[in-house]
């Protein structure tokens, strides 16, 4: 698998403290060697961030900085990074993540190169070792959410999903791998209708329409720092109304019945519970 070049795309704006942890963990802890990284800089103004990017780009030949000014549009930034980076495999990564398992790329890549698999995600933990993400549950909280969030990292979770690779409807774009040809076949992230939120779930569902399944590999683990301060529990509680409305209209049928969740269980609880 080392022959496959992986292009890592990291959108960012300022927050040198987060970006430095992300990049240093990526370069220092990752056992996989054949990868390139593009940091998509969306109008960073903080001198510390600008200095950090300049220093790391000079020191690390696998790193490049892509300047993308303008209004924040996560989908557009990610698409621009995908166009700029080398690699037949794309790996979208948030700037507030930290690599924990050295062979994380290998574990994601094992699934991503399968002909019937589209997006592949990892297990994400809060800094206090509670689970933030082991897959996205459609319909949770009315739209989509992180079922199992809040459990300890070592807890088995529902159907052992906290420990093993498993199929889900979607994974978060905070760490999402997909073959370039599949990403391009569905048009990438929807920068027009879903510029900031729900674009990751939408991408997975559009891949699913083409017959490509989504996998969350809980054996690949990263810490997701910033999300802990945004409030746990249900994801998307403060999603933009326009994006939420578009997503619900587009995916109304699948939101009502996630095929990877038991229909008798509550969609308003992070752990298995009756309605």
C-alpha cells in the first residue's frame, strides 16, 4: 500500500496553536511515508500562523501552502486543496486534529482502495479520551449526529462499533479519506448549497448513490481538539438554517431511516435507548 500517494488537505485560518499540533503529529507520528500535504490558508492574519506555515513549508518538502482568500467556505477550500495536491487518494483533515495511531493512514487506505467503498473515516476522541465520532447517524436530533459520543475511548460501544471497522451512512469531514476518482465522480463537496456544514454527510450519501459504501475504522484514532469546546451531544444543533433546509429536502428519505441503525432505538440519545 505504500505505493499509493495520499494527498492530505487541511483547511485553516489562523489558530497556529492547533495547526502546529496537527502538522507535527502528522509528520512525526505517521508511519506511512508516501503522502503530500497542502494547507489551504483562508485569510490567516495572525503573524504566528504565517510564521509557522512559512517555517514548516521550508523545513518539510511534503508540505505546501495554498492561499485561498475570501469568505469561509469549507467545501470550496477542500475542493481547492484536492485540486492542488498530488495523490490518487485524498485525505481531508481538520486543523484541530492530532494523530494517535501511527498506522492510521494504512488502516484507512486498506478500505479506501476497495472498489465498492467510497469514504472512510476514523475514530475521533476529545482530549479527555471520550469518543467524539465513530460514524454519523442519520436522523439523530432530526438531521444527523454522532451516536456513541461521550463514551470512554476503550468502551465497546453499541455492537462493538467503538472498537472495530464498521459500515455507516456517513463519516465526518474532520478525517475523511476517499479515492480521487470517486470524489471527482460525484463532484466533490457541495460548495454552493453546503458551504460550511453537512457537506461531509452529503458527500458520503452522494457516494452511496453511486454504490460506494462508507466505513468508519475505529482502529484508526485521532484526537479532535476544538470540537470539545463547541458542545458535545448532538451534532449540527446550530447549523445554518439554509444548509439544514437544503440537506433535509435533498435527503429526506434516508434521514427517516438510517439503514445502519435499529429503528426501535431513540434518535435523541447518544447511547442505545428506547424512544
